């Protein structure tokens, strides 16, 4: 019977075993890698609807093998057996002990059968400890040492030393149990004379690593001639780089102008030295030399110059930490420094080490100094008033800005007054002048109408420009032209006599209202729109600023202004109501077309449109409500769009937000406040209202106090393209 060949592969050097690339042939400098057997996990054969095939027998033969081989350096990586042992070493240099028992740790690496031995360091042992044998393959009974040769209770003979194995760790015991080699129970370590001495010093407990020094120990060491601790060095070791910082002010009365100068007083705990630094305010005019007193010992009272033959100052004559407290004014270098605050470390040090709690900071700020504003120089008359004031306000004047709103609202409005010369000469007593005040730019012009047999050349008396009223010292205002007032311009005084009817109505009504025939306005608006654009669609798109398909109150008012109709809010609503057939506060495209375009076919000849209803009713409230709804929709669109820019456009922010939410709570839900906090942590600032708008849009039924953050972020990503940036 001819057997079927199962392996059709060609011989090769490199191979792939369980997904690991290995070199399986041995060469001149290469040993074949160590292989170990591992369980083989294969899924059962899926027969499907066809049943068994001719290769099913081959699959069965392959599945019967429950184990396979894999490289040891891949399977047993970081698998280490740890044993605890001891060995004795003779001591011949002292008569206090004959031998020393040294404890060691044996590490066996399963991936390459290497070992290394270390010894734990013991203080004051007098011997070199640490690594005893570096990592390599140890010689064993039969060639190299293997893991089967290591047993608890056995001995390890290595390079002339005999190490007794006392115990192993829990993982090592578990490994040997899986390999059907149970380890024996742990043995007690031997105790030598050195260990007994350490136990006696520690009072029967464990050997003490560091024995704190006491004053009695220092005294006895000094009596027998031993070294003693340096007091200053001890203080330096304990308090090095620990500094108490006080904030103080010094009222400098020696300068021509009173000044309160801020300082920092640093007290170094390591050596009881003091340093004083001056904190210069912005634009104080002083040179940048902040060191007022360099670090050193500082005495109380006046500053003294010490020579080499002078007696050193005693400790009670030097500044100490007891002299500093909030609210006190210690005398340093002959000056009184008022301490008003201290930093957090100083407060903790006083409370913990000195048992004294510092008071709250004292406010030492002076009231802001009022700088007198120089008087505005008189107007010279050259150029306009705005140009001249630009040179007063700035060294590099800019062109004056025009008030476009004022120009638009008061275009063509001129107030006219009649006037005569004040205290005129007899020959000029009959002269009459017309004073014109233009409201849109506050300019003034004066002309003299012609009179018969006057003998004086009449016409333009004062050019139109911005002029100064010499009586008040300011520019002309409407109140300056009341009948009976006297104005003075270019040293000419005029007495206001009367005004025309338009000016009187303007002053009585607070601004003349233009009364429009709204029916005519509506017809002109329709004709003007149809003449400018051939299609109603283009007209509607022109005035639909936000492209939402409806015209709101503000958009319709802009359309009226576009055609030059300066109507009031109430009149604009009356015309808008004529377009809004459904009376819902906004004009849709169909309603706009029905009002703008005539009917193609009518049942009656010369059909007239219904007259315009002049009653407003509750329509202003409806229009205002729709306008507010539109504003809220725009805010929601902007909030969702900005959130999408953060989450969708930058993929890393998605995972960063998930991590921040996991740090804030252990639950799957967060509050809107926590969402704001997480966004602020990654550097994105959102208001609480915008986050709530975004949550209500992407998750309509969500509770603001329990928002599932994973569906929330997913919904933001999926809805990003639903809201375009511009429509």
C-alpha cells in the first residue's frame, strides 16, 4: 500500500515556529536554539453542510498531537526560579567569632539555563557583599546545571563553595508542582555570633539597620576621644534648602515723594542667615539691583561695620526666626520693615515646628494715585475738530472715524433758525441771518437772505463746517440754538430769534417721524424687488442671511432699509404681517412668493389684493419669539460644530477625553460640569450652556446630570457632517 506523503516542504535554514522566526540549522558559531513543548490549541474542524472530505483523516492525525515545540527564549521569557540559601565562611582575623554565615539568593533563568547569585548587604558586616557570581551557565553534576538539580534541602557545589538551599519563593514551588517535582519544606537559617550580637543590640528584635544617635551617645564618644557631631553641620543636613519667605514693605520717607517699596525677606534655616530682596514694581524707574542685603548674619538695630579686631556678635544679638511675624515691624539695617504676609511653607513650618499659627495677610496697598488730566488746549480753527483732537490724544494721530449710524439715521435732516446780530450797530440792526445745523455731522453754516435796499452784500456768511461755540467753549449742540440764546462764533455774537416748523416739530416730538403710507410702501417694495431680480428665489436668498428658509423680523427690516424705507418697528411688523399668511411670526418661501408674484389665473377680472391690515395685535410677540428661537438655533449649531471640531477633526482628543472622564468618575455617566472640566483639562474652553446645548442636540433624552460619555462622543462624531460650517 502506498502511503501518502504528509510533508512536501523543502529544507531551509530559517523557519517560522508558532509565529516566531528562528534559525533551525546549526552553523560554525551557532547552537541550535532550545525548544520546549507547549500545549497545542486548535479549533475543531468545521464540516459545514458538505460533511467529511478526503482530507479529514489528515486533519484528525494532526489534531491528535496535543503538544508542539516552541523556542524557549520566547515561551520562557522572564521565567526565573528563585532559591534562598546559605554558606559558611571562616573568620581568622578576630577572636570574637570563628565563622560567618552568609545568606544568598540563587536565580535560575529557564530561558537559557543561566544562573547568578547575590548576597543581601548587611550594615557593619565588614565584608564585600552584593553580586557573588555573575550570570552564566553553572557547571553541574552532568555537564551544566539544570533546574532539576536544584532542590530545597539540597546542596549546590559551585567553584569550591557549598551552598545549602533553604527555601524558594511561591512561584518556584508552583512551577515544580506543575512539573511533578514537589519541593520540601523550608529550613531554618543558621545563626552565627555576628547575628546574635545584632539581635542583642536591637533588644531581641530584628537587627536594626540604623541606630539613631542620642545626646548620651555623643557624650560618651567625646569622653573616650571619639568624634562628635558638628552642630552646624547637623542643622545644615536637616534644613538644607529650606527657606522661610516673608513679604514686607518699607515706607521710604527720605525721597522727595513718598514711596512704599515692597521687599522679600528670606530666612535660611540651614545656617540662620538672612537675605533681603527688593521687588521692583513695573515702571518704577529704579535700576535692576534687587539684592538689598546679601545673604549673611544680620544683627538687630542699626547697621554696623565690623572690623577684623571687633568681637563677633553673640547669638542673642543676631536676628532669629522669633523676630519675624505677620504684623510686626522688625528693625533691619536701621529701617523698619512691616511684614504683611508669608508663603505657604513658612506658615506650615510655624504651625508644625514652632506651634504658632500665623495670622492672615494684611492689605498694604495704597489707594491709586489720581493723575490730573491736563486741560484741553483751545481749538485753533485750522482743520476739523476731530483732526485737532486726534493730535491731542495721541502722538501718532489716526483719521477720525465717522459715526455711520448717525449719518444713516439723520441723513438730510437740517434744523434752521433765524438770528440777528447781538448788540449790533445801528446800521446792522435790520440784518437777518439763517443758521443751519446739520444733524448728520454736527456742522454749522450761516447765510444771509437778500433784502431790498440794504446796501450790504448778502449770501453765504459762514462756511459749512464744525465750529466752536465761544460762549460755552464746546462744539455746537441743538440746545445752544433755543430762541433767546446767544451764540458766538469767530467773535461774532448772534441772538436766536425763531425756528421753522420742521425744527419745532423735531424738538417737540424728540425727532420728526416720517409718516408713510404703508399700502404704498408695500406696493413699491413688491415692484422694486421684481424689477431688480427676475426670479423670486434670488430675491428670497438675497435677504435670507442665515439661509434657513425663512425671513425673520430682523431680516425683513434689513430688506426695507435696503429699499430706503426708514419705517419704525411697528410699521415694519405691519408690512411683514401682510407677507406672513399663516401669522406664525416668520415668512416662509411659499408665503413670500404668494405675496410678491401675481396670480397666473383669476376667476374675476381686475382682481384687487386685500387692503393692508393696519392692526398689529399680538404679532410683535410672535415675531420676537421666532427671532429668539432662531438665535438659540444658531447657538446650538455653533456649539455642536465647535464640539465636532474638537472631537472629530482631532482623533487624539477622543481618547484623551475618555481618559479624563475615567479619571473624574468610575461610572459610565458624567455631568455637564464634568464635561466642561475635562475639556478645560485638554486645553479646550467651553461654557456650561454650550455643553448643555450640544448634549440636548446629540442626545435629546439625556439627563444633564447623567450623560453617558461614550455614546455622547460617538454621537458628536456621527453628527459632525449634519451641520455644515456655512450654508
